[in-house]
């Protein structure tokens, strides 16, 4: 059981599962409000949930143990996350979730290209399949 919870595949699957719920709940939740305000509400909720999780699990970390480089990239990542959420909720506000979500997942393709990770031929076929899937699902 311990190795199951250390598996990146399990956590990636759970991420996909919760991303599915995110799209469904967000599409329903933004019906009658501004998408930027919806992003603000989501951010506040996440802040409180994570603070509670850190408190319950005892994972608070002293800020002095974190390097300035780490802080820099976490701040940049946070800005990118915020921009992604704003764009994602705006897209959901005006588009179908089943069309928005696959295009959002093109991030997999961009990460594979920009990080330069060594992927096998089979992995690259999967990356190309993601592009083809997004292209096929996106049109109305």
C-alpha cells in the first residue's frame, strides 16, 4: 500500500480525476457570475484548504529553509497558474467544457517540447495523439 501512494501514476490519475471535477463544477458554478470573480473565490478556498491540510499533517515549513531561487520559481509558477485559471474559466464561461478541457490539455504537448524531457517514440506518439484529439474535439 505504501508504494501505491508513492506512485507518480496514481497521483497523475487523481490529478486527472480532480481536473475532471474541476471542469464540471466550474462550468456549473460560473453560470451566473463573472469568471474572474469565480477565480478569486476558488483561490481563497484553495488557500484555506491547503492551510488546513498543512496544519493537520504538520507539514508547515520555515520560510528560511527555502532558497530565493525556489521562491522565484514558485512565484512565477503561481502567476502562470493564476493566468491559466483566469483563461480557463473565461473559456468555460463561453464554451463547452468538453471542448475547452482538451485544448487546455495541450499543456502536455508544450511541456514535452519546452522541458526537453527524453520521451520514447511511443511517448511522442501519445503527445501527437493529444494534439490530434484536441483538434478533433475543438470544432463545433
